[in-house]
C-alpha cells in the first residue's frame, strides 16, 4: 500500500532514470516530494521526502561538504535524491554517489529534459490515492469491529475476525499470560526466546507493542515472530493481544486491523468488567446471607441462587482463604483488619477461580469464602485431604506470582443443608484463627483436626485462659535465667515430636546430649512428669495459650 522508491521507477516519465547508488534501499517509503532550492534544506525536512534537484544550490561544495550533505539527508530520513543534470552541473560528482551507498540513500539520475512536475504530480497522486485507500479501509475495519462490539459478540469473535483480516493466527492472554482465547491451539503454548521492544518492520504501528521471537513446543520447536499488543482496561489491568506471524509478515493494512481490534477488545473487556462487578456484588451479598443465616425466606434465597446458577441442594464445607503480607504481624483474634490488599485482590480471586471453577466463591471482610461441594457419602478424611491438596496448589502458585504474601486456609465442618452452612462458616473461622498458632503462618487447617484446642475458640477474652496454664509451666515461665527461652523452645519441640528427644534434637539442630540436659533441667525447675499423659496434655495446651496471649500482646502474668 505504501508508495516506495521502487514504485517511483515504474512511472512512465522515469523510464530512462538510472539508479547510481543505493540499489538495495529502493524499499524506502516516499511520503512526499519537494524541490531543493537552498543548501540548508535539511533544516526543514521531516523524513520520507523525495528530493528533486539539479545540484545548483550546492555547486560550490567541495568533496567533503558533498559527503556531509548526503549524510545529513540520510539522517533526516530522506527516501531518495533525484538529480537532473543542468548546464551548471553537467556531471554528478563521485563523492555524492559513493556517499549515497554509504549512508543508504538511493541516488537517481534523470534526463535533463524531464520537467520536475512530471515527477512531482505522479508521486503526489500516488501518495494521495494511498491515503484515501487507507482511510477507506480504516473506516471499513472500524465499522466492522464496532458492529461486533455492539452485537456483544465477545473477545473470541473479535480475534477470529482479526485473523481473517490479517491472515495470521491470533490469541488473547490475561495479565498473567494465561491464554483466554486463541484461533490456533498451538499459539497458546510457546517459549520466549528473545523480546524485541522496537523492530523496524513494525514502526508503522502507532500504539504500544513489542515483538518477540518464540519457540512453539507443539510445532516441534518451530521458531517464529510474534507481535504483542498490551490492551489496557480498568485500573490499569492489562490483557495481551498476540499475533503470530506464521503465514506472512504483517503489512500496513494489517496494522490498521490490529489497532482497531485492540480498541474493540479494550471496550469489550471494560464492558465485561462492569458486568462482572455487578455480578460479583450480587454474589457476595448472597453468600453473606447464606453463611450468616440471615435471609428473608428460603424461597427468595433459592430464587436468587438460581439466577447465578448456584445449586444449594447439596452438601458443602465452608473454606476460608486469608491473604496476608509476609512482614505483617499476625494476631488471630484481630478480625477484619487485615487480608487481601486492593493491589492483590484481583489476582488472588483469579487464581482461586481458576482452580475451583465449579465451586461457589465470594468475598467478605477481606477473605475469600468458598462453599466447597462435597460428594454424597464421601468420607471426611477424603474430602478434607482433597481440599488441602488443592489449597496447597493455590498457595504455591500465588507465592510464585506474588512474592510478598502468605495464605492461611481454614476448613469448616460438613454442612448437609443450607441451615448448617453458618455452623461450618464459624468453624472455618475458628480453624483459620487457631491454625497459625498450632501449625504456623501458612497453615491449612481443618476444624476437625483441632481436637482439644477447639476450646480456645470459646473465649472472647484470651486473658480468661491464663488460669488454664498449669503451675508447672508457670514455674518455667517465671524462670529468670538467660536460658529460659531455650528451655521453653526445647519443651515445645519435645512435645511436638511426641516426646522423642532424638527427633527434637534434630529439629532444633542441637546435640542429643544437649537436648537431654535441657529436658532434665526442665524437670528440676518445674517438677513435670513426662510420663504422665494428662499432665503433658495440660502443658501442651498451656503452651498454646501462652502463644495466643503473646500474639495478642497480653501480659502473661500479673
């Protein structure tokens, strides 16, 4: 579509023109034509000009000045220099010809009998015709993609239309570069070999983009070029339009189609976002009613659930996901003051929905709430194991994608009816709050695993738990020597290792004899009987109470 120097040579009036240098640069695009009237013409050039001259304005230039002049023309992006012999300049100087080759500028000689207008008029006519054709094509393509948007055809139809227009496969990826839709399955899987932020063959694209060299595993490692266009939507969230140049390189009209497709996709994704936000609010309100057990009537509840495709006539377990920053101090009893930041919430929800496409999911108080479907008569150990496995996968993926967060997961009890879901929700909250104390900051904890530690959930004021710290443990807490913390840590680890001193020493990275010595000192200080299971249970519970009080920043002892 562009008018190039090689096309100039096909004009009838230039049938006797001779290319003196720059033969390999005849693909230069001509954007306009002008006649050189003065030697300072380079001050007024914008690039892409075809310059016609008799060299009269520079007739006094020496060889060095002639080379510098050609160099300046090339720097300005001149397409070609057309020279007509004149009575004042009968022969084209050799320095100009050699400089043209050196600086990639075609030098063309035309007979002196050819008037400039016989060159200017055809060139400008071709350029104007091309501009008209481009405008007509732009309008046609714009109208076509606008019609798709108005018809609510969706992103799949937009990229399918783009593929027909440009003759190359097209795909759409989300911000994490997971494929949303593709016109060719093999385009969805590739390995990046090299990214090319700017590439001269795509300089006509006026919107942000980059090129990359990729390898396609499904095509036996075949390599190829791709053009990637970021499509920005709400809150600076990007998706990526990807064109694989598998069949042919993109040309100028293809770029027009790509630009219009990107605009149509942006509008479509904004529209989808707005609809999704309304849908999300409705679902969050509905799931809030379900887990709190606060709804006007079951009839209305089931009607609203049917509107969003939820089947509530089955068994569920409530599962809570809480996302916290790595460096955030934790306090299980402080509610609704931490959780998913606005920055990370979309990505967290996106990952959870990807792993759990058929579950009922909502958000409340900075937590992700999942009503996890449980199969009829499924063994409790089986469904808990199944939930834990998936939760661990979600944890790992989010840790890779968002390095500064951790995930805590609480699993409630089985709810065989809608009326039992609030109970499962409360137990999931208890499991979430106590899971960190018992298992650490990234615990995946089921309420049924808490055992006797469930009792800790029954006290709204943690200080009321202090009387349950056994006197023997109190003695160790009051021990004033410098090694008190080492003794407490050894006792915790000893109990967690089922009172196996050898295993405890390995966990603590200390010598076995050191562990035995510390345990003997604990006995001397506290009078504990490690052989008494009831006492050891009370000590273990006491240690968890101590952890809880310390996390609440409460004073352990008066």
